[in-house]
C-alpha cells in the first residue's frame, strides 16, 4: 500500500489579549502545543479563553494564517483568513484555505470578540 505524502506544517501559536475583558491562551494545532509538524491536509485549531469579569464569553472569532510571523504582527493573512465567524466555538476549528505545502512553516493567530469589538 502506498502512503500519501505527509504535510509537514509548523505553527507558531500566538496568544493575545482581546481587551481588558477577555484573553486568549493555550493555542493548539491538532491538539498539540507548538507542533513541529502535522500530517493532515486540513489542520484544526483550538484555543482557550479567560474572561476577567463574570459572564464574559467569546461571541465570535477570526483565525488568520501566514507564512511569516511578521505578517501576523501586521494583521495580514497571506495564507488564510477565516473572516469574522459568529460562534462561541474554540475547539477543533478547521483550516479553510488552499492546500498547504509540505515541509513549510506556517504561523497562526486567533482574535476573539467578547462584549465589544474584536481587537
């Protein structure tokens, strides 16, 4: 049986504070912290959030993926941008972009909305 080519993808998990009310942490790709590589064509992203006030929860998210970490710092997603998704989901969110190249590093960031705008 012939084995298909594995997609080796490296993701830099970037955490950020979304405002004083909610913060994002514990980013994973395929349920792995800072994976060296994943062997799936459509990786899935997960994150945790913490509200500083009672009742603060995620109401929407945006995942961006780039081929250089500097692009993420500028808010640019040259590989994939999910756009704003109205959802409280933060577990196993699937990558929705074009096929990823093998043996290539990719970086991702998530923005979440709580009460107020996404930052």
